[in-house]
């Protein structure tokens, strides 16, 4: 009786193990089945393809191979479910076919890509690149654009010129890089000033809407002849002014005409620079202390220097010994702790490069790669907010990021402006149109 019981238990255990093995095989083959079903829905592009989407090798080899794997995995899953104890041969055959088809498909696909597609890639891939272009156009809503051929035979009349006078009088003649080099030769004035880039903007100048090219005169502390800690972090703290001129005018010498130039800034148009100090920019990548006992350099005048003291509220106050100690550790500089020029009214400005500063404010947003300076004309926040709510802002300056003149001296803010509003929701009308993130 004990031997019979043991035999029954062994038989039950064997049946249990076989069932578990079959279930294991079924589950794994079933997962392969769904894997290749999904592969048919979302095809991974061939590694050597020039664009997203199915390529020649995908359509000719990989997709047919995936279909075979689809059938093999499905058949293996069914056989695994239906096979009885001890009959694993069908399952093993299915697994073998699966492995052979998978490896063979990849090998053949690579061979076809190298020896069939690459020698005649343009002819082979053109239909698939056309599919990619068509899908991209549809994604951006450009698939219904009407194309018209312009022969250039139309006669330009005086009425056409008059109707488009604002455009024709603002056609840009200057190229950015040569103009940047010219600004550097004419307007840097001292080797520690740099123009990082030239940008385009539009202003109403002397009653006319004009396109201009402008560049900020930034301080490059690495170009200082005497790079002491005091010079780099207490004295030379900011750039000064900008250079601005029309896009399509030259002087008798062939040089660009300038509406705003020199140090201190001189304007030949109705553009007035009342606050020329630039504490933030594209080059300002080091910390400075402002509101200290040391005078801050503005610009040279003959053999003397014009200086000033920061009167704004930006930056972090350094009004205790503990803060001085923390910033000394932060900047790895013992001078921060022991300098007598840093007093209770002093403040420290850091993260001064605009792209770095924006990442600190809101790293979850994407920014354009080229910030540019704007000469603002608003004297009150009320006027500024009225402008950002205007149609002119929405249609012409939605990406400018313009701040009022007073922004240089206050805490930095990232203004968020709403330019698209759902007309089906009247409850949105009373919501504020913007918010702000603050950072020191």
C-alpha cells in the first residue's frame, strides 16, 4: 500500500509538473505572439534608415519575418496549451522555428540593407521617404496647402510699391556675422567689452515702424588685464549700453548707420537709453557682489573711470556673517568671508547667463537658443501689462520676453503670457493672463 501511494503521489507530481511546464511554455509563447502582433502595429525603423518609419529593408524583410514569427508564436502557444504529458516535441519545434526565424530575419535584413539598399539607396528608399514627408506634413497640418507657380512676369506698379512701403523700406541688407565683426571694431571701445550676437527687432522710430539690428555691449571679465578677485567680483560687475542701427542704411564710408552708439549711450533717434547697465546677458557667467563699498565700473572717460553703485533689489542679501560663510563655501572663495567691502547692504548676483538662469527658473520649459536685448519704453507696470494684453503683442512680439525698464533692478521673473484662449469656456475670461516664477 505504501508503494502504491508513493506511485500515485509521484504520478500526481509528474502531472502537476507537466501542466506547469505546459503553462510556462504557453505563457512565454503567448507573450511572443503578442510581441509580434504589436510589432506589426508599431514597426521599429531599421537602424540604418535615414528617416523615421518603415524603410525598404523593413517592408521587404523584417515585416514578413515578423509575420512568420507571429504565426510560429501563435501555433506554439496553441500546441503548448493542447499538448498532453510527455509530448513536448511540438512545443520544442515551435521554439526552434521561432529562434531560427528571428535570427534569420535579422541576418537577412542586414544583408539586404548592406548589399541591396546602400548601393542604390536613393531609388530604394525614395517611396518610403515620400511616406515620411507626407506623414510629417499631415502632422503639422500642411497637407492641404495649395501650391501656385509664380512666374515673376507680373508688372510691379506704383500702387503695389505704395501699399508695401513699410516692407520695402525695411528689407535687411546687413548680414549678422559681418555686422557683429563691425560692431566689435567700432563699438567695443575697450578689450573687456564684447558683443555676443546681433539680433533683429522692430521699433517705431521718429514716427516710422523700422526694423533694426542691435547688440548688447557685455562685460567679458576674462579679458580684464588685471584679473584680481576684487576686479572680477566687486568692480567690473556689468556691461553697459548697446549698439542699434537700421537694417538697410549705411554711411558715406560704407559703415552701418547707428541710431544708438558710444559710451555713455548717445541716440540720434527718439530712442532714449535711461538704464544702460547690464547685469545679466549671454556672457555673464560668474557671480558678482553689488551694493558694496567698492565702486562699480561703468565706462572709461579719458584717463578716468565713471563708476556707480547698484541701487536695485535683485540678488540675494549678504547681511550676516553666516550668509558670508555660506557663500564663501558656495563659491569656494575665502575673500567672500574676509572682504571688508561686503557689508550688510550688499547683495550677490549669480546664475547671470540668461540661458542658465531660465533653466534655474523653470527647467521644465523649452527655450529658444538665442536670447536678445530689448530696449523697453514703459515707465510703469500698468502700461507694460496693457501692452502685453494687446493684439500687437500677441501677433508681433509673443516670443520677445520683453520686461519693463524697472526689471533690471528687481527680482527676476519669468512672465507667462496666455495667447490662446478656449472661447467655449467663458469662465476663463476672469482668470489672470499670466503668472511668475521668482528666483534670486
